C-alpha cells in the first residue's frame, strides 16, 4: 500500500505521496509539485506537512521553503564551498540551506 495524505480545500483531495516530487513553502501556503507536472496550492504551511511526513524517509527538508522526495533527485550541485542546490528530475532547482549542507553528501546516494 502506498502512503497517502489528504489535502484540505473546497474538496478534500487524497494524494499518493509517491506522486509528489517536492513541496514548496510560501508563507502560509504550500505548493505540491507532482510527477505529471501538475501543481496544487494548499493554504497550510510547510511545517504542517513536514510533521506529517516525518516518518516517511523518502522526504527531507533541505531549506525553509522546500521538502524534497529523495526518489526524484537527479543530482546535487555545488556552487561554492558552502552553497549547494538540488536538481530535481522535473527540472526544478532547489537550494540546500547552509545549516543543512551536510545533506549534500547523503542526498545523492
């Protein structure tokens, strides 16, 4: 069985977490980026979803604005000694916070 999450809204939407490439936080909104290119905006903060996905090792928070699905990481890029970003399979480029630069070594594996 594939883990699922219910997104609030006008209609409660149930999604499979395996179809989520990454989550993007913007103040009190979260954008879900899916494998088919669709984007869904939900009026809940990224912190709420981070807590609900804490037990799922596929997801990792790399920045205050991003939670990534490890399965869709294409490569880790280094800009400088302390600056890294993640290239996702859908073409998205997501920063890795300086405080989480240790993730650069483990995410690509």
